[in-house]
C-alpha cells in the first residue's frame, strides 16, 4: 500500500493553498502553493537528471525555504534524502560520498568546484547548486517545469532519509529512516504537543539534523500553518519574533542565550504556549531560570537520529526538570543490565526502546545494526538512564564515549584520529568539559613525542579545523607527559575531565 510522507503532509495542507507556510526574517512569505509547485519542479528536474526512487540525494546547502522544498521534492521522488551539515569538510564529505553513493549532490554555489569534483570522483552524476537566497542552478534549471509531479508510490518501509550519526569507532554511520518511521513519530508528536490551527512555530534550527528537519518542520507540515524561519539562530531576532509565535523548539544553548538576553520577558512570550528543548540535556538551573523569567515551563523531550523522538514530558501534566518524561504513546522503553535483563523502576542501566519510530538500521552495516538490537526488537540506545515509578525517564550518562556540544554529537575517536596524525603527537584523548554556552565543549589532552618538533595548541587546532566540522574542533588543547590509565591500560577520561573541569567556568565575579 502506498505510503509516502509527502502525501501525508500534502493531505493536511490548508485547503486554501495561498495560506502562508514560511515567513523569512526579511519578511518574504512563501505559501503552501509555492511549496507544492517548487517541490514538484525540483522533483521533475532531479528525475530528468536520473534520480530514481531509492537513490540517495545528498544536500549540503544553507538553510532556506527552497531547501525545505528540496526536502519535499526528495520525498515526492521516493529518493533517500541525505542532509549534510554545511560545516562538514572535504575529508568528512568524501566518506559520505563513498559510503552513501548518492546519485546527485545539491551544494552551495561557492562549494560547487571543490565539492562537485569530490562528488564526481565518487560517481555522483548530477551536481546542482542552491544558495541561502534561493538562487542557483537547481532554481534556474527547474524554472518552468510542471507543477503537478506525481508523488512516487513508496511503501511504508521504504527509506525516506539517511542521516549520518558518528560512531564510537570514528566513522559516521548512515541511519535509515523509513516513511513510516517518520510519519508515525510526527503524528505522535503533533498530537502529544497539542498542535492547533492557530499555531505559529519559530524555527531557529538547522535543517540538516532530525530536530530541525523532522521534529520542528515536520510538525508544521502536519499542522498546515505558518512558521517564522530564521536562517541562523540570532537571539536578538528571536526575541523580536517571539510575540508573533506560539511554539519554539531549541537545544539548551538556545535557551541559555535567550536567558542571557535582557529582552526576554513575560511580555514577549505572551503569545507563546510551548517551549520544547532537546538534542542535549537541559540544565535544571536553565529550566528553573526560564520558568522564573517567562512563566513558561520548558517541555524537555528525548530522541536520537536513529529513532526521532522517544520520550517527552507531558503537555498537560507535570514537567519535571532533569527528566525527559515518559515514553511517547506507542513507544516502549525499558532499562536493562549488561545481559539485557530488565531492571526495576529506579535502577540505572541501559535505555532500550521499541516502536514504529525505530530506524531500519545502519546503511550497509548489517552487523553493526544487529549488535544494537535485542532479539525482541528493542533498540539499545547507548544512554544510561533510570525510569521512576511514574514512568519518567532520566538520562544519567552515556555508555558510549560521546560529547554533545551545542546540540551536536561529537565522537572523541573521530577527533583523536585526526590529532594523532599531527607530526610530533604521540597520543591524544578528547573529552567534553562543562561549557556555559554549549553545555559541553570539546577539549583535547595531548602527549607529544620528545624527539620531533612539538606542535603547539594552535597547530593542533588548525589541523583538526582542516579535516573536521567546526563544532568538532577542540576549544582548547592541553599537553601532558602522560595520559592517566587504568589497570587495563584504558585512558581514564573521567580523570581528565576532573583535572580540567574548570577550564570554561566563568572566573569568580564574572557572571
Ligand atoms: C557553533 N560553534 C560551535 C557550535 N556551534 N561550537 C561547538 N558546538 C556547537 N554546537 C562554533 C563555531 O565553530 C564557530 O567557531 C562559533 O561557534 C560561531 O559559529 P556559529 O555558526 O555562528 O555558531 P552559533 O550560531 O553560535 O551556533 C550555536 C548554535 C548551533 C545555534 C547552538 O550550534 C546550533 O544550531 N545547534 C543546534 C544543533 C542541532 O540542530 N542539533 C540537533 C541534532 P569558529 O568561529 O571558531 O569556527 S538532532 C538530535 O540531536 C536528536 C535527534 C534530538 O533529540 O534532537
């Protein structure tokens, strides 16, 4: 039976297609009719260029309404949408091209020469461009094409999107999300968070990750209403726009920055009904300070690239700081011990989830996929958690070595692998340290060789900047004669976190 996420969205578009869908920061308004027409033209062009159902469509562009229409075009084609962070460098992009083998790449005009060459070297047959202002060859070459493209007859389990999430081994893996994974989760969120016909979302997230692309944008598309669309998060502009919005979704850094803005008052939040936080743990002090300042209790929820959303604090009911709430309707969660045996309420162990939202596996990594599922279909999240007697989940740690910086996942192994290639470095250990803005910040501790030129902090940072996205680059690099190890010879990163804990704490007296 046909099941295409675009059909679900389109069936819920306003009957009057001239209704506004996107309003940009410079007051350009795009209607649902334009979303339908542009996504059809883009789908037609990409189809003519050979993109078939199941083909991967790599997209590395700045946030724009046209980028939203491109995502819709990918769904209409039955293609597999592969959104890529604009901060990714050549070394990272080469991995995505060789692993995902996309049929086409849409990139920024300024990246066309270099990224286009990289893509063509990996047999990407079609390269088109799109800039943040809605110009490029994607626009020019689709102009005038028909505006009623027949949406592909995909099945529920056909893959709609491939999102890469790094792994502890250092090489990112593609998470395969089906049309049904997404449609089931978005319908659940739309219901659970009480979306209504008057809602206006303030969209301040990037479009190349789950939070901004599915959770935020997906709920608006299901709702058929307008969103105020920030191309990049600007806290002044956000505070100015809040009086015209009713829903905001952000990572904790967004909330920390809103709180640091003197213009954030109860008055500017007078039309707001819901503030959602996720992608990283929300500090309890942020939760309470925000409630104090605005009168709004932030609703914290929890998800993963592999599952979209799993748990959420309730819309109507107690939202408890430091928890991510109970599992969403239709989703099961349990806490298990190292053997997979379920533990009692209140015990800490591995969080496992099961539901229609759980992905189809990692792209061309059947073994790694099998290792992350139990025999009864529960997915092992890698988060350490406990569930209290009321069913509220608290994430208490991570079984895997991972840093969440400003809402982005950073895997130390990926950074260590680059640092260890710098001449003069003997070994390195990358840890996340508490950071007032990003929550956690990436920091490296390096042991240098004696005999060869000893690289400086700046040289090591420059080397990582060359190969990895900016948010993965260590904010600081410290040097040591010896890395602390346990009796098994494993680097004790907890000791390093303690030794350098105060690196980013505001000096006394500076608030
Ligand atoms: C920017 N910088 C960062 C980060 N962002 N450093 C560490 N961590 C970050 N997250 C650095 C840049 O490298 C640059 O440094 C400097 O900050 C300014 O860059 P700019 O782009 O202007 O940054 P910003 O505007 O301050 O961005 C901060 C931000 C952004 C708005 C919080 O990080 C952001 O949009 N985060 C959201 C990520 C997200 O969408 N996460 C959801 C993933 P330099 O000049 O030295 O280069 S999906 C997910 O996690 C699951 C599924 C879920 O549950 O949602």
